[in-house]
């Protein structure tokens, strides 16, 4: 299978950024997209709402269902999933993209922020996956994708921001456990993570402005990788923790320059990429020496 035509995707945080890019890539095949996000009114710092995302998806050739959903609340998730099934007849793919970040140390992380990160990242991912699974079991080639990192237990990923790392790894632990739990049902669970910073409005706002964006890749690299994952046989491809460029290289992609925002700038490595995940040929030379936040 190489096309997602007629498939239904339920994507959290799809009003902008990576979630929207994955949605638009699927829409180009003629997919149905349930946009599960909180942003119904324009954010004062970030562009995009569920309604502008719906317009972009429809323009790309897909069908869109904008849904106001805060994934911290079970009743909202249940209602959104039910509405998706009623509208499109089922769910084929679930994408857990919604996430909260705070790169703060233990003493400076207030518990309200800790609760937010864990409620959205790990609890929200568990809740959305749990709610979609009964419908995914009925699909022909069901996939669940987490935008979360490999479970690399190196202390360097914890020391600067224990709370955030715990929350993101909670998403990845869902992959590890659910891939095994639902293997016999044929529901695939995989994780996808970028080698470098990705240029989104949220990253620019939260992590460092224009300099960060210029040292980033664009969202298309994750959209292309996600599309490739969704077209794989779910019974054969599950439980994987994938780095975007390695995965694409393994499937024939050789031009990674097209994903760079500014080819004159070194790429900023992202957190959580294991030392063992060697970059594809030519990519290492374009990477800066330090990761985000260092």
C-alpha cells in the first residue's frame, strides 16, 4: 500500500506545526483527517486554528473534521473519537502529536507545569490511544504513531529537565507496551523523532527565535516519514523507535538538503537522539556540535 486514499486519521495537535504537516501530507492522497486540538480562536503568539487547518487539508485534497479537544479530559476525547467514527465510518490511524514542553530543572519546575506536561504528553497519549484502539482493531491496516523519542536512558537526557524527559518518555513507554499488547490484533504502535530541531512557530516562540529556526529542518521531513510508516503493513512493522532521516534513508531518500530551512547554517541536533543513531551519509557534516539548549 502506498496511498492513504479513503483512510481516516485522528491527529492530536493538528491545528499547526508537525501535526498539520502530517495531516496535509495524508490529505494529498485523499485521506480523511480529524483535527483534534484546542485552538478554536487564534493564539496571540502562534498562527493557526482547527478551522484554518481544516481549510488547508481540504485544499490539499482531503476531508477535514475540526474538533475542539483538550486531551486532558476523557469526555472530550471520547466525544471526538465518536464524532470521527460517525462522520467517516471508522479510524485507521491515530497520531499522538500533542505535547507540552518546559526545559526547566527540578527546583524551577512548578507543579502546575509538571502536571500539564504529564497530563498532555503521557496521560493524554495513553487516553487517546486507549479510546481509538477499539476502532483501530476493525481497520484493515491500523497504525498508532507517537511523536516521541527512543527510550535512551542516558543521564544527559534527564539532568537538565527531569520533568520534561519523564513526560516525553511516558509517550514512548506507551509505544513499547502497546506494541506488545496489541501485536496479535495487528495494531501497529511506532515512535518517530527528529534528528534536528524542526521549524515550527511553537519552537520559535518557546525555544529561541529566528536563530533556532534557521538551524532547523522543516516539518516536511516528519510528514514524509510518517506517511511512509502508515503505508507499511501494521502486522509486520510495530514497536519501532525511528529517527526521521535514518528511516527515510533506509527507504531510498538521499536528498536531505530539501528539508533544511537555511542551507548556510549548521543544523541544531535535537534532544534524545542516541549516540548509536549514526546520521546518514552527508548529514553529519551539516550538524552543529551542540544540541538544543546547550
